[in-house]
């Protein structure tokens, strides 16, 4: 490993830093512009959720390799209030903005793999991966 | 050639043509192109990216700034792309819901099904049509052991699925009434207790219950806040309201109901309905009682079922084929 870099999310401007980090890594791995934009949008949404709901946390970006495949992994982690009903927030049309942002279901669609671990009181960990095709 | 290559080639041709001649024809090709890409669920950001790369390919000398500008466009389009995908998934879900609703409506029809009895000396017509999929109106005929024809017509305050679910319960409560039916007021009192105990406190039901005795040609009836019916007297050719008062089912478990009776002479008619008939909204407001009577008179020479069917057709047209409420109409006529 050792392929991981992280950005702390403390204020709104850190969202941009996280995007920048994600874009750099995506470029290095050879993702095309459309996929770069998808990855950065996913990072934005996750970072914004941390900023809005947990107050603070971090976004880590990791290059991963599996057999011959290369990919980019986003790890969003915070120690905020956690999510009570994960099934509900993963439902389309649930986001509080009424679908103006991608929201968590959007992140799941933008990426290839998505995993969420969250419970009230113990914070939220979200891992999302996109493979280079 | 896979779809992406085909798409690129097609877009390239359209673009080249348009840059050459700016014709409406090429614009039309562009519109058709979007049909293909939508069909293949291509997101808008992909089109932006394709446009940018084709521009660079066709005009290698295109200014950097123009190319960069597409990065912003692509980023803005991302949001639309996500919304587009959400739309697709919601569409699929809506389709599933629709199918489920249709099945539920069929199940309800089977559950609530009642047949119009064929009784010598009586001509009966009945029709109930839901405004949406599920019906919150209900009617029910039973010929009891004494050959009395029992008729119930009910309406749940509320529409759609909750109302329909509630109605299924009423149906079972009615089925479990004793074989030889009690007097209408006692039937309502017993149903009232069921509704009061089992249904959501915000849900109320109106019901008219009538029992026609073919021996003495008298109808005994009670009403729980139901839309008043009409009585047509053949001798005078006059319509009058079937007077009956009573509290809705489900308000107070101790409610008592009054019973009324009316002798039915040859050619007389009893007309029962839900408020979906009288609250049928037209451009001029609600349908007036007089107007409804007018419709009945218009078809009075026909059989009871034909009268009911024709009135439904007329009212449906009057509302521009959009029912706002469930519609139920029953006509019972003593043959001449
Ligand atoms: N990191 C988090 N910590 C605590 N709660 C969270 C976190 N991320 C999401 N949530 C909860 O999940 C809900 C759904 O999040 P999601 O990002 O899908 O939509 P949204 O933020 O409400 O709206 P938008 O569409 O603008 O993103 C949020 O309203 C919030 O209650
Ligand atoms: Mg959000």
C-alpha cells in the first residue's frame, strides 16, 4: 500500500482540496475526462456531507491494483453523528435537497463499488471505488 | 463496430455537416441523434466530452481556451447526468409500483366482488368505478334466508389505497354478519362497532343499508351519514330524497341508528349513490340534484342497469374523462 493520501475536511474550502487530490490521482492513473469528473463529483458529495453533517473528517484517495486492473478508491471517514437508517438514505429521491445534488445514491452510481458503514454515535465510513476500464 | 464507435462516427458526420452548411437538416439530425443516445442511456457529460475531442480532432488549431471551456461545461453537465440516471431508476420503480397497483386493484375486485341478484319483480342496476386504481366505494347485495334483498352502499372518507384497504375490512365484517340479517339499523350498529375498534381514528365510513321485503314490497333502511338517495314515485312521476339521518361509522361506538321504511309500488325506483356522483365537478361547479334527476329522467325508459351505465357515461364526459372521486350508482325498480 502506501499509496494513500488524505485531506482533512474542516471547512468548505477543503472540499476543493479533496477534489484536487482526487483529480490528480485519477489523471495519474489514466482516467479520461468524463471519469475524472465523475470521481471528483463523488468526492465533492462525500466531502460536503462530512462538512455539513459531521462537522469534520477526512477524505483519503488510494491507488489500488487488483490483478491487471488499476483503480481509485475514495475513503470518506468521520466521527460525526452517523446515519440512522442507511437503507432510507440510499433510496432514490430521499436526499434533503430533493435531488439537486447527487447525494449518496448518486455517488454509488458514479462509482463502480460502494460500501457504507455507519451507525448512530460511531461516525460514518464510506468507501467507493472506480476501476480503470 | 460497437455502439460507442458508431455514436462517435454519427456525431462526427452531423458536426461536420453542420459546420459546413448550418442547415436545419443537420440540426434535425442532431435531434434524431439524441434519441439514439437516450435509448442507450448515454449521459450528457459523455456527449460534452465527445464534442470536445471531435473539435480537437477536426480543428487541431482550435484555441486552448475554447477547449478548456468544455471542462466547465462538462462539470456543469455532471449534475444533469446524475439527475438523468436518478430519473431512469425512479422510472423503473414507478413502473414496478404501477404493476403492483394493478395487481392490488384486481385482488380488491375479487375480494369485494358482489353479484347483482336476479330477483323476480325487481329490476336492479349497479355500477361502481374507482377514480384511481383502487376503489374506496363499495356496494354489496345479499338475498337472505327470508328472501329479503339486502343492499349496502358505503364510502370511505378518503381515497386511494388506504380507503381501499379499509373497505376490504368492511366487506369481511359484512360477511360475518349472521345469515338471517337483522334490521338495517342493527346491522349499522354492529358494523359501527367493528369500524370504531379496528380502523384508524381519522378514517370514517358512510353507509346506507337497505332491506327490501318482496312480501310486502317495503324497503327498510338506515343511513350512517351517507349521501341521501332518491325515491321515484311512478304515480306522480316525482323524485324525493330518501330521508335518513345517522352518524358516520367509526365515530362513537355507542351510536344508535334510526330505521325508516317506505312502501314501493309498481314502477317506483330507489336510487342510491356515493358522493362521487353528486360531487362530480363540472365547469359550473357541483352537479345539482336537479341535474342528476334530469339525467335519470332522460334514461328512465331503459332498464335499471342501462340507466346506471348511461348516467356514468354522461357524467364521465361532463368531467372530461377525469373522475375526481370514486363513482357508485345503484337503481332498484319494482317492475310494473
Ligand atoms: N457523513 C455523514 N454523517 C452523518 N449523516 C450523514 C452523512 N452523510 C449523509 N448523512 C445523512 O444522510 C442524508 C442523505 O445524504 P445525501 O448526501 O444522500 O443527501 P443530502 O445531503 O441530504 O442532499 P444532497 O442531494 O444535497 O446531497 C443526509 O441528509 C444526512 O442526514
Ligand atoms: Mg449530500
